[in-house]
């Protein structure tokens, strides 16, 4: 079976005030989800030759209220200059560090179907701090192959591979009928965080981090909103 992979590679804000970072505050999850948008926008502005970017400028690009952007950025170690904004290089550096994109986290992927293979082909994940170093499946046609430099092992080899250490993230792209069984296997083997791409809501112990990213759930929302137009 062959997989073909494609590699991816100003108006000032009138009432901007410097803010003291709130290191003791627990950052809300909605804020965490928005910060990568600000990072991407800052990188686009840098590519255009800009040196500073304000909350108002970001707001115009991504349609989020400027006051919300300023509030979100108050959780990270960055302060803006009044009527100027944030120094772009500093904003990019601080956001990448805060979001964990500057540290490379190794992961194992379970389920080398069409979605799993697509994630293995996505070399851009490494730019955001995630490197898939191995994949697991049970089908003879994929076990023993390499996709985008990532070796595919039999699922039975997982516990042995975990002994080498360094991997604590599991990416779940298996069929829903085995999602819980594979999750249990991952947790028992030492995985501490699961990125779940299945529409099945897996059950894990309290100390395990789970991020659910169901493409089908987003499709359902999109179709429902489309019907309302």
C-alpha cells in the first residue's frame, strides 16, 4: 500500500496599555484555543514587514473583539506599548514558548487508516511541537512499512517500544469499536495524554489528559448551521 505525502511548509490601537502578566492565574481553555490564532496572525504580519501589531489590528483580521484579545494576551509574559501594540518578534517568541511549540513532544499514533496516514504525512506538526515517532496497526499491509519516515509497528509491539522512554502522547485514529480498548492499552503502557480523533468519547483515569478532535462533530455543526441559512 502506497501513501503519497505533501509537505507544507498599521493602524495603532488608541487605548493600549501595558499589562502585568498573571503567572498565578489558570488560563481558561477558550483562551488557550485562541492563542494559536494570534500567533499565526503575528507571523503573517511579520512576513509583511511589520514590527509591531496591536489588538485592534489582530481583531480586524480574525474577527475577535480587541478587548478579548488583550485580555487573552494578559495571561502570557508580554506587554504592549501604549498606542503602538506588541513587538511582533517578542509576541511570537512568547506565544510559541507559552503554548509549548518550542519544545518537541514525541508521540505514537494508533490506527494507520486514511486519517492516521494523513497525520503521519503532515510534517507541519513538528513546527507546532509534535513529532510522531512511531505508528501502530494490525493490518499486514501496513505493519513494517514506513510513512513519511515514521515506522509502522504491530500493535502488540507497543509495550516493548514504550520501554525506550520519551513518549507520553498517543494519537488515536482507530475505528470507534476498538477506541476504548486501544485507549486502555495506551494508558496501561504509560501514555499520559491522548489526542482523540475518533467520535467516541473515551474513558480515562483523572490524571490522563484528553483532547477530543472529532472531524464528524465539526461537520455536524457546519451542516446544521448551513441549514439555517
